[in-house]
């Protein structure tokens, strides 16, 4: 189990959520598909990040807004 899987499992337990495997498609995962579209339109495509770290900070700031 890698660190991201471990963190996901911990977060699910902390929020009493049951992870569920679904077919990766907009029909099955509309909420996250819409979120990613908004993220790209409102932050990623509007910016020219100089580094990966700068992109991470910019996306984090957008998500906190």
C-alpha cells in the first residue's frame, strides 16, 4: 500500500466514509468531473505557473477560495 492509498483510507475512516470502486466515466463520477473542469477553466488554464510547487500553491489557494 503506497502513501496516497494509506492517506485515502485514513481520511475515509476519519469521516466515516466507505470507499466505492466505480467505472471511471463522467456518468459514474459526475461530481469530480465537474470539479476538475472548473479547476482547469478557472485556475489552471488562466495561469502560467513557473514550477510544480507554484502550481500546487495556486491550486491550493483556489480550492480554499
